[in-house]
C-alpha cells in the first residue's frame, strides 16, 4: 500500500468549491484561500434553496471547521447576512457569537468600573489627576488596572504608581 498525506492548507479552496457534494465544499473553509470571507460566502451561496434542516446541519459543520482557522466570528457574520430566511438564533453558532459578545462586554464593564474606582481613590489621595493619567486609566487593560491598584496602596506619589 502507498498513501500520500495532504495538507488541506496547501490545496486551493476552488478545488473544494467546485465539488457537487456539500461535505466537500465545506472543506474549502480549511483550505488555502486568499479571501476566507469570500470562500465562506461561496459555500453558503451554494446552499441556497436547501431544506432548512439540512441547511442547519451544514451551517453547524461549517462552524465547527471554521474554528480550525479561527474564522468562527467571520462565519457568524456571513450566516447573519444570508439572503434567505433561517432562524439563526436557534443555532449553536449564534449562541456562541452572542456569548462571546456578552463576555467582551462584561470584561469592558469590569475594566471601566475598576478604572473609575482607581481614579476616585487616586483623586482622594493625590488630588485632581492630570489629563494624560485620566486617559491612561480610561484605555488601560484589566491587568494594568490591577497592577496600578496594587501599587496605589503603598504609593507616596502618582509616579510610584504609573512609572
């Protein structure tokens, strides 16, 4: 027996997109493509008129494979732009996108709240903050805010915190 191992990343997406089989067209999402979004659009367009239950199954397969190339969000966006009607809120893909958005919003809210509390503490200890420090607090990451908060406990001056 002789077998050849192929790397799907080296096979052009067009090879799979030309297939008459849905399962093979889906493989285009993990193959070589200069335009991943365009490839996803072509895959989805090939399913126009497909029965809803088959469409949902194929979308879930596409979602699963798109994770391998970190194109899951792009896939969600393209599914939401489909020119035909499907209830995407029932799919796992939609729920994951919604959950990711909620998590990002939660993290932003936590960072904003931490910045506000740290700002109040610093104003109380050191007086009004210069504008450049207010800007740093407003655009800081959660890790930076935690580090600055830890430093604020022992700081004698603002420079002890931010330098």
